[in-house]
């Protein structure tokens, strides 16, 4: 049976054989939730970059721009890092350049994967379908928070593995722990994440409705995939 | 209240402020379980080193030597990596130099801590007592397996945090997840670890009795602590 593993932080990615794995990158609060929301509202293309300068340069080429550092948005960008910001008319048909603290780093570090998908609870079943079609092993790359593992991305990893049981088997202990963490929290995800440090940091920013929204499942059954340096719908 | 965190792999250690933390290094299967067992049987000093050559050099200076790579012991060393090997007369009063795949790396990377303790289930309550005495924050450094997190070290971290509730609060999501993983497994630790990849690797080496032994609690209420480059009883 195919194997699925979990990389709990981008800092551990060198331990995995990325060129031979389908990769799902996840940053639940909030980069990948925002990306999925943007595509669901008509974005044509998203370019993830690591530097704000480069993001601005894309802005000069006609891209809409989005930035987040430490949970907040610097001046001079079109979007912040809330999924509600992308539920607007101007997103339709747009190209967007995005830079975030954790999510865009995780995408860059995973870019050698032959099949890199963007995952969130908002599209989790669609991602699971894609992995069922994939004929090799897979890895879920959690964006974490500044290199440290976080609860919400680990919960997503566990939830995705749960959907794949019977198709994939758990490759290693990190995947097993993610699945166990998910099973503990599944009956009340919102309650579970509210105890986490990262979420408390975010709640301090006054984004409680973002938290609830990012935990909704399968609102947008779409599949963003990396092609070259751009994300597009598969 | 003081805070306790968990570093799930030595590869993440640069994310923590080691010089300002009491550190507990753990490698349940089997390096730290062996060290605790050796001290309990009279070892005077243990020097953890990373290279086998250096271990041999200590051998020439009169140290007993112990080595493990990928779970097995190369030729030419006095001890293998089984806790039963240290329950012998020659350990009494000895100095031992040890090199292992994961545990000695975790100790070296943590050496700037002002209070570095060696932890195992065999001495978990004694370690908890030491942290209760310590007047600052603390970190549990899991040795993992070749850079990846593993179940048994994470379970130890959760169990230790559980003993410290009321004294320390969980600092971040990794610690929260370790505690949750422990609570799920606590009623039958042996059953829980038998599902893990790392343990399956070890079971392939025919060391089932080592696994059970390393999960026993408080058999040896002693506290190995790093002084310079040497471990001694505190």
C-alpha cells in the first residue's frame, strides 16, 4: 500500500525525498485557506514569494498583492491574510502575488515535488481525491509557525490521513501522531484549537471569525496545484 | 507560572533559547534508558560523544566504550545499546564513553543549557522533581530518529509534562500535542508504541524485552546531569 507521511515543520523538509513524493502544503491559519478561497472566487493564478520586495515587483507588473508578517499586513498591499478579504469581486480573473510568514516558505521548500497541492480544510476532500489518484507515496508539509510545529496544521494532516485510510498507510511516527491528535480533537475542532498558542496569538489580532471559517470543511472543492512558480487550479 | 516546551527533534533545536532553559534530553529506545541504567548500577561518569573514533580514543584512556549505529553495535566496543548490558558488575565504579545515532547528538546540541538532565521513564519522577526545583522555564529535547520525531520520546515528553501540571504550563503547540499523545496512550504504553515505525525497526532487531524495560517507570530514582562534557549523578 502507498505510504503517507507528515513533515511537521518546513525546517525538517530535508529529511524527506521531495522529488519522489506528492506533497500537500498546509497553512490553515491562514495562508493556504486564503489561497483556496481566492481560487474559489475566481483568481486565475497565485504566485507565492518569500520576499515583500518581490511581491511589490509583481504588483508593478499588474498583479494584486497580498502580504502577512507575524499575523498582520504591512502597508501598501491589496490584501491581508484573511479569507474574507478574497471573497470580493476584484478577485475574479485576477493574478495575485502572496508572501506570508510560513506558508510561502513551505511551498518554496516543497517545489521539487512532481505534484504539489495546496490544502486546507476548505478543500480537504478534493485533496484526498487527488492523492487517491496519485500512484506513489505522499507527504503533508505543515507550515507551522516560524519553524515550530503547530496544532492546526497537524490537525489537518491527521484529518487528511483519516480520509485516506484504506488507500495509504501511515509511513512513520509523525504521521501516526498527527492522526492521533486529530482523533482526539475531531469532535470539536474549534474548542481544540482555541487552546493552542498560535491561535491565541491570532485571537489577539481579533480574527475569531477567520478561525471558525478556516476550520470549515469542503466549502470549496477545488485543487490549487503548483506549475512552475505559479499556483493554478488543476 | 513557568513554561515547559518540547523540541520534537534535534533538528529544531536552533529555535529554542537553550542557554536560558533547563533541558531534559530523552532517547527512550535506548540511549538515555541505558545511561540511567548504567548510573543505577554504579557507573561514575558517562561521556557522550558523536564519533566512534573519539569513543575508541576514550577506550585507550581506560574508559569502557559503548556504541550504536542504526540500532546495532559495531565490533570492538564493550557495550551495546541494551539496558540489560549495563546491569553487570563491571559497570560499578566505571567511566563509560558512549556514542549513539540520536541520543548523543541531542545531548551535544543541548550542551549550552545551564541544567541539562538525562531523562527516561526509568527516572521520570526524579527528573520531574528536579524541574520543580528549577526556577525558570524548561525544554524537553526529544532525540527522535535521524532527525524525525518519534513516538516514544514524544510520549515521555507528554508524561513528564503531565507530572509537572500545576508547576509548569505548556509553552507551545508541540508541548500540547505531546501531552495529548501521552494521554491517548497512557493506559497501555506498550500497545501504543508497538504500532510505531521506530519500534517496529527495533523489534526487527529482536529486542522486545528492551522495549518493555524502557517503558518501566521510576525503577531508578537517580538524576544524571551534564557537567562540562561529562554526565554525572547530580
